C-alpha cells in the first residue's frame, strides 16, 4: 500500500529533520531554523508533528530506526559473536555514522537527566545492543556494550582512529580470545 501525500511529506520532513539534528544537535534546537534548513515552516512542522517535543521524540525514533536497521543487517551477514562484534565496530566507527552516534550520546545524556523526556529510551538502547549481541554470554554482551560506548566516545572526541582501532582489536581478543 502506498503512502498518502501527507504521510510521504511527513516522512520526508522527518528524515530531513534527523539529518539536521545530527549536524547541529538537540541542545539549542529551535523550530524556525530547523524549518528553514529543511525547506518547511514552523507551522507545517507543527501541523505534522503536533509540537516541538513530539517532533523531537520522532526525530530520536527515526534515528534509532536507522541504527537498528544497520545492526539487523550486520547480524544477518555474519555468524559468530566475535564476528558480529568486529562487524559492529567496523560499521559504527565509520565516519558516516558519526553524526547519528553523537546524537545518540546526546539523547542518552538527556534521558539520564530526565527519563520522562524520552520514555523507554534508556532501556531500549541497552536491549537493542543485547539483541545484536545474541550468542554472547550476558557478561560478554555487557562488556561489549560498555566497551563500544567508551571507544565510540573516544573516537568522537579525538578522531584518533589508528590508536582506537588497535585498542578495539586487543579488547576483542581479551573478550573472545585471539
């Protein structure tokens, strides 16, 4: 079944809004500059999303959907937990994922400070990683989640890819063996 024009326009605006927020962040998000940047108006955004807060929730959901799709694709492409972990690092650490990764960390921090702002975000962010790491023991999966987050933060802060890639390689050997 095809989308109506309104649904297609809403989806298009939402995708553009995700891309915009990935570039500028959520901290100082204002409807007027957002609308201008994505070829719309504040009034149209409010028509499609109801409120700025609802739009932000939808932006976060759409960004998460992009990440889940990537993780699901990786799980289908490799078999062993060790190879899943290696594939996840290779994909998550690609420069094209950096804006969405930054946004994820920003939302994670906002949700830690006010869980009601992004209901279920914290729980689902852990569950999605655990789902991607099925086949690992609970301890291995927890170590991988914590490690990936730390390595990704380091990469975002320093862009020292060679150093971090070496550390990730050693870390995965420590978790899974050589």
